[in-house]
C-alpha cells in the first residue's frame, strides 16, 4: 500500500486524478488506518471538483482513525471550504475536548467565525491561537488585516510579529506595506515593496504596488 500511495502522489502532482484516486482507494482498502492516504485522496477530489467526495472521505477518515486530530483539523478545513460553518465549528469543538490547547483548532474556529462575520469572537479565537503557538504566521496576518480594515494602528504590530516569526515571508511584508500605503505612508511602503523583491524577485504584486 505504501507503493500505491507514493505512486498516487506522483499521479496527483501530474494531475492524473483518476489514476491517483484508484491507487489511493486500493491503498485505503489494504490499510484503512493510514490518515495520510485519506488526506491525499481528499486533496485529489477537491482539485478534481468533487468536493462532496472530498468531504465524505475525511468523514470516513475520522471515524476509522479514532478521531485523529490532524484528520479532524482537515475535516474542519474541508467543511469551512464548503461553507458548512456550523459543522466545522462542531468539529473544532470536538478537537478542543481532546486537547484544549490546540492552536490550529482555535485558528480554524477563528476562520469560521470570521466567515460568519462574528468579528470580535473571531479576533478572540485568533489571539488565543497565537498565545498558544506564537509561530502561527497566518493568524498574525489575519489579525493584522482585521485591524487594518478598521484603521486600527495596532495592525502594524501584528504584521511586524509575522515578519519576526518568518523573516522570509513575502506576504507578511506585503501586508505591512499595503497597510502603510493605505494610511498615507507611501515612502515607507515603497521601501518595503523593494525589500520584498529582494526576497522574491518573482513576487509581481510588489512591483505593481510600488
């Protein structure tokens, strides 16, 4: 089954989705207790525009693998993508009953609450996520964006924290520059856009914004 999984990865990377699905289905049949097999199959289905199948395979994975937390997180993410916010939050809550210090669960909670436009609750969830795991760059950036949207000057602190965690993250610099740009600090923004292109010469948005 390991060979089938490896071949499926190759097929998936080459967009041979039917072949990847066949291999992964066989691998799961041979060993139904390997979460990565389900995860990859869900990704294949999602990229193949078979989102219902992607959801069903993750539900099956969670049942067959004793509520494996990475699988539950992926199930929650799939539910979020399909705009099943209540179901996604239920999955998050199940994770937190197993481990109430799981930063990614609070991140997923924040994503759902943000989608539901429950702004303050979403901010609280993202802040809890970074308190547990300060290296969650995406949480820092989303919090920065949410504060930037309402012209809160504290947004810059969140962008700086994201850059501190990942100094090579072009998106973190871009988010900071865009915030400065929108608040009239044009020269500072241009300097950061130039800095981005020293990090990543192919980052087109930095050239355009500059």
